[in-house]
């Protein structure tokens, strides 16, 4: 089958920078998926994305679908012909529906009899006929929350579409796309090349745009060119290092077709303002990269990326310096003004700010969190007074001028202002650490006071919202309770804190008077333990390991984690599958014979067979060995030791009849099995692990 390269480019007004990469990825994936579903063979798929274009190139695209054998079954042979051998109405109706005559049909012999069938070869459609619909389908499926119309068109897209290129080899596919007739002409840079450019073949696409149009169409190439240019400029011009935030780099890449990094400077007096405030101002509003010295200290420099190769770059730099100066002046003014009022004097200003209608104000939440943080601090060996103090000050920076202007600085400015007020270092740090981890993989609080506040703040929200029946539902989670749960679990596990979720949630519940739901603390604990599933999935630990531990419902996250790690290690042992199967068998037997009513006291005088005596002896030995390990939380060593029970357990089931006629013997054997199972249950229900066979 012949192949050609295919290219489609959509030329638009400037696309939203934060959406450019997701739109490009979705457009590419949509076309590739469409080709797979259509059964058309193709090679490498390449995507291109720039401010005014989305493009996809498919290498070695087959010129048609493959021919497909079609077989359609009709009526049974006995129903297709009458006694004289003439076609019945069932047969003629079937043939007519296919546009054929009865003599063009075949028969199919099966175990259930003979059937009339129609066999043919359906010829594959030419690729050029299929591609316009596949492109339109992919465009229709793009993640665009709000589409717009333009001019007199009824077509809708994220931005107005001005041109379309669609080539198969060197041939234009002229079927309309987004209300426009495709051609082989694209457009270059808005200022450097404001004219049409011919794309002879798909292979020439990015070359023509770069060499003639001043456009680097490949997003990844443009991104790395910006990274290299910004890095080199900082080193060459200032002997410093450009700090490149990956999200900002993506956004700058999406804003520029022909990126040119330029360095500007600002007045050194602005360095008296906390670096985070300066960075926020430059990054959020101006999309600048900041520069630091070898020791990490911020330099009075910034790097902007212009979308033009200016004949007089100094003019561009000067313009950017003029723009950034008033923004930094605002930050300096806010910082100076805020420091005139201490955080403790701002506490009452939290009273009018509503946290949640039924749960009260931010002030009310602060009082609750302070009470809870005090208890948590005591439980983890921290200073309860410092935790209480930090919790009451925790949200006060929300009413400062700086945070009102730069909301992403909440907590960060609190730490600066608390230090300025002379608060203890732990208290100041906790005001920032209360928000950690802010996202998956983020740093955790470094101080125990910060841990206490971070946990207390999240548990207050969880218990309060669950208690008024406002848990997360589906994709709706306005208070980010899923993230809050994972944050609490991470802090407790990774900082190795001896906290029990049930106890902490009950403490939180005691601080409310407005909760309407019953057993709120237990409900929240169950919800949080469910979050462990995704937590371990990201670590490559199977769901069956999580479920085995979850079945025992340990409510201390650190203990839960140790059990999971132990069971995951146990699962790798050669004895694991057999013992999991044995536990499942034991569990089924015990459930049928009374479950919890069965004791675990074994009478040695009732042991008859050598196999059951051997098992009883091994269980005794293992019990003496592993119970102290369980009590110390050394689950891994305990399970490793219990793995030695495989042989006596296998022999027991091979040679011993559990359900003996003698009731005393039978009950004694059940007690032995119950004792065996309860040893494993001290860690997890390993009957839920995969079994042999």
C-alpha cells in the first residue's frame, strides 16, 4: 500500500498561552485515535504549536483503508428454503436488504446447524476522503471550556480561524475545515513576515516557517531554545543564574513564535522587599525570569523574552524596565505599610471574612484550629503554646495589602511579618508551613509546630464540611479536601508522627457545635484511609496490598504505611501465594463454622495427626517470636518469619481432615486454624492477596 506524509495546520488569532500545549496534545491525540479507529496505517505522529497555529504531521500515512472481509449471517438454512427448495420470504428479505440475489449467498456450517451467509470484501475508503472528517472530529473534541464565534460565521473555536493547510503528499485536500477551504499557504511571523508562504509538502513545514517566516513551529524546540538563551544570557551578562520555573517557561514558549531573550534591570532598593514578592510581581504580571547570584541571592535583574528581533533591543529593554518599576514600587509600598501593623493586631479583622456559611468566619476557624493544634503538638512532642499562638496568627496575613494584591504569597508573607514582629522562629515558620504540601510532591513542614498547624487546619476543614454533609462529590471538591487528606497522610508518614487519625478527628469534632451528621470523625477517617489507595498506586504498590491492610482499618497512618510496606515485601516471597491461598481457605472454613465465636485455645491432648501436631508446634514458636515484633511495629520481620509456616500449613491441609466427626477434635482444629489466621491478621488480611493457581 502506498504512503504519503500528511499535514494539517490551523491558523488562528493568538491562542490562550496556558491552553496552547493541552490544545496541541489533544488535537494530535484526536487525529491519531481517529486513524486507529478507521484502521488506516501510519507512522510517526508529530505536533506543532505556536501562538497562532496548531499543526499535526503524520508520517507514512497509507493512502486508503485496507480492504475488509465482511460476513453477515442470515436465516438458518432450514428456514431459508421451503420443502420444494425455493427461497422463503426470510431468505429473499435478507438478500434484498443487502442488494443481492439469493444465488449470491453462501452457507455456513456450525455446531448448531447451517446458516445462510453473505460474504464480500468491503473496499477501504481513500485516506483523502476520510481525513477532513477526522480532523473536524478532533477539533470538536478539544478541551475548550468556552468557544467563540467571529464575523458572520457560525463556526465556533477558542479563537478566530483565518487559514487552514491540509496536504497529503504535495496534494491539497480541499474539503472545508472550520468553514474554510484548505490550501498549501501558511503565514509567517506577524511583523517579520506578514505574508503568505507556500508549504510544498508536509516535510517542508517547519523548515519553511523557520527559514522564511521567522516562526519556530515546534513547541519543544522553541521551549529549549528559550531555556538555553535565558540561561546563557544570565551567565554571560551577569555571571549569575536564571531561575527557570517550568510552568512559566511553558507559558513564555506559548507567547512567542520567534523568541529573543533580553536582560533588564531594576533599582537595587527593591531588593529590601522579600524576594518572593518581587518574583511574584515579575512572573505573574510580566512573565519575566529572575536572576540570582552564585550564593542564591537575588540580583536586580530580570530576563524578558521578546517575540521580535528588534533592530534596537535597548528600546525593548527600556520599555520593560519602565513597566516593571511601578509594579515593584507597589510591592515595596505594601511591604512597608504592612509592617506598621503587627499580625496579632489583625486577628479581629478575620471576623467578617466567611470561611463557610455554616462553619463561621476565618476567625472562628482559627480558634478551632488553635485548640486542635495545641493537642496535636502535645501528642507529637512539640510545644503546645507555640502551636496555639501560630494557629491564631496563621490567617492574619490574608488581610495585609501584600497578600490582597498577590494572593499566592499567603503564608510566605505571614512568615516575614511574624519575624518582623519578633514572634518565635517556630511560630514564624509555621505561618508559611501551614500550607505545605501545597501540591503533589511539594516540601513538607520542617518544624513540629508547622506540622501541627498544617494537620490541624486540614482536619478542621474535613471534619467541619463532612459534619454538615458537604463532602466532595464526583469532580466537585471546592475546598480541596482530597488534597488536604493526602497532605495530612504525607506529613504524618514522612515526618514519622505518632498520630491516630481517629483520635485527631474526634478532637476536631469536639470544637464544633453546628455539626448535623452522626459519627463524623469515623466517616472522615474512612474517607482519608481511602486516599491511601492512590497514594500507594503512585508508588507502584498494587491495590491488593492496600486492600489487605485496609481490611484491618489501622487508623495510625505511620502504622498503616509500615504494614503496607511489609505486606508488599511479603508478597514478593515464594511462599506468599500459597499462604494467601491457605488463609483464604481458613477464612472460608471459619466463617462457615461460626466465625468470631471460634476461640484460639488449642488443647495439645486433642492433637492426633503428626501434621496437626507439627503445625501447632510451629504456630506456638512463631507466636512467641512475632508477637513482640508486631508490638514494636516491625511487621516486615514478622511476616518474613511467618513465611516459614508454608510447609506445615500445606502438610496440614494435605493430611488432616479439619471437620472430624469428633466435635472436640473438630473444634480444636478450628481453634488451631483461628490462631494461625489471627497471627497474620495482626498485620493484614493476606487472604486478599493473589493466590497460587
